[in-house]
C-alpha cells in the first residue's frame, strides 16, 4: 500500500493543479485559484515559520506575540481541515492543496529557502505537504541542507508516549477509549522521538507534562488573549451554578467520566450542566462567560489552552493535573496552578465541596486572570522563541 501511494504521488506531481484538484476525492478537491501564495516574508530574510497545524490557534498566537513584542518576522501556516475550529492563522492552505499541489509545495520551499532562517515543525506533520511522495524526515533534511534551523514543536499526542502515560495514569485514554490505537500511537511517537534525536532538533513542548517524554525540551507556554475572555461576572453567585464541559475530543478529555460523575448532582437539581461540542472558537468566550465552573480534562494529566481561556475569564476550573505539571508551573511562576484538582473518581465529591464552600472556591477562581497574565499572555513564550532563534 505504501508503494502504491508513493507511485500515485509521483504521478500526481507530474500533473498541473487544474487536473490534480479535480481527480482528488471528496474534500480534497480544489480549484487552481484556491492555491494560496506563500506567506509574506521579509526580503532581508531571517523569518520564523511555524507550520503546519496551528492547533488551538497557537501557531498564530505564538507568531503574533513574537512580532508584536520584538518586531521579529514570524508567520504561521495551517492546513484547513473540514470541521476545524476556524482559528486565526497567517496562511491557510486547503487540505487538497497541502496534500498534493506540487506548485504550492515548490513555491513555499522557495520562499523559506530565500527568506526564512528558522522553522518550527508542528506535531510531526510535513510543513510542505507532498504527503504521498515525501516523509517528514525527507523535508527536515531538505531544510537542513539549505541552512535553515529546524525545531520540533510538540502539541501533545505526537510526543506523548502511550506506554509511559498508561503506566502513570489509571485513567489514561490509552487504557480506555484509545486502547485500540495505542500501538499505532506508540509507533508514531517513537518515530517522532527518533527524528528529533537523529537530527538533534531543538524541541519545544506546549504543555509541561510533555517534558517527561522530552526532558531536553523547552516548555513553550500556550498563549491566551486575556482581554478576549475577561468578564465582570462573578462565579458561584446564582443558586444553581452553570457547569460547562467543552471537550475538543471527548475520548481524550474523559467526557464519559464527567457525565457519569455529574449524573447524581444533576438529578438533584444542584447544577445546570452544559456539555458543548462543535462550536466555533469565536463563540467560546460568550459561553464561558455564562459559566461558573468549567470542567477541563480527566484523562491526560495536563492543562492547555481551554483551561487557560477559562482561567482568564475568572471561571472556576476543575481538572486532573499531574504533580509534575503543577511543579513546572510553580517553578516558572512561584505560584500554584489555580485549577482545582479532581481525579475523575473524586469529581462528584469535589463539586459538592465547591457548592458547600462557595466563598473559598470563589477566591481560587479570582486568581485565574492574574495567573494567565503572568504565564500565558505571550511574554514567557516570546522569551522561549527568542532563545530558539539564537540557535
């Protein structure tokens, strides 16, 4: 099958985009006018390019933070996938163009070779597409041969080794909903770790728990715009609090554990539970402003963008975060992570405690905005990126 895909890729590479775009299946089809130009890079060179996933809009936010705070040139590139959350990005590439447009791939390569100095490859994905004819290793070698500094930027599952995670967490998704995918992800992560070692790639991780899988990496904190999430609405004032759970992927976040734990409290009429899915990211601030409590995740042991967005709005966030992640936060800020700890098996008990001691937990929620300002407003991330640009 791999050989057939490679042969098909080479055949498609010989055809013009007008033909390729018509013969691709389903959502991969594209028209020549949908092929984007490479992102604008300065003629003097020296640009940072972050590509090609922009998960949770982070590629864009990291690049923007670097531009605004230092004046450096930085751009983000992302593949537009069906049903994605439509996060802002500097250059959006249709799925089919990314997969099979030789013209787009060549133009992007030429732009980077001429005007970029550093590239952060996100999540083990190929920055230049050409998914049928080249591996990520091929593309990393191509960039290194042209003098580009290449780094690896991990977002989560691409560098989270399932066997290690399953050994640490009884509620690990690799023991439950993702058990059938465990071997596949073990191979993917092992390949990514081998790629990093083979090319001695500087490595950045978006969440602190990933430092266990890549101990030589640097933590690049996720970025949240505090103003977009702030509100004057206090939490836990109404008799029946609104509890929101908005998983990006329920099997990873432990959504079925949440539903089970909350069932008795819902039955008693003590909370207004709202499980949210399929909502564009631009609508999330208003949904979080209506919430008193945000339930993040109960299988991974880390915290990320969704938790930070809720914290920025002063919502009470409840989640299961590992000791290692909490220690990393304490080391970086001198303060504790203001997320209430609740393993899935204790979620009902913790929620009842919150309802009984509202003033105490209201003070925890009030610490959220200052925490986000200190660690996740872009300043710390820019410092990490500047160190990468010095390599």
